[in-house]
């Protein structure tokens, strides 16, 4: 599957959304789960690094990225909200990395049967 350009931010209004990517060996790697109120697609690159899929029935609001970025240049509160969203996404990724490291450590110590 090819990469998709980042034209929109997405806000989960209801339901649950999962981000993932398929590795070279065909395994699906989970990027994260997003619940109502969460934003996804807040990325620094011009292309999405993960795809998203609904885990449950959901409603998602599409927000035009170009328009938001243009407003952020003119309006400090919009820029501050973007910075807050980026910080939240960074925290989410850091937590995911730490959890992955703990799982890998448990697997190395006890073997695959020790995994949750």
C-alpha cells in the first residue's frame, strides 16, 4: 500500500480508530488507538506513516490541514493548539516505545510464553 498525502487532520467524534502499518514480512504493526476527542493525522511529514481503520462504528471529522496551517500563521491560539496536539502525539509515541521495549525485554528474559 502506498503512502497517502497528509491533506487532513482527523478528529474522532465517536467510536475507536486504530492506526497501523504492515511490515515487510506481512505482520501488522499497531501504531495506536484513538478514542472520541482524539486527533490523528497530526504529522510533520507530507505523507501519513500509518493507515487508519475503524475498530468499531465511528464518526470522524475531517479538518483541512492547509487551512489550519494558514490560520496558525495568523492566529496564535490556533498555533498553540497545534503545538499542544503535537506534544500529545509525541507523548503517545513515547509511551508506545516504552511499552514495546518492556514487552521485548520480557520476551528476551522469559521467552515468548511470557508475553501478554
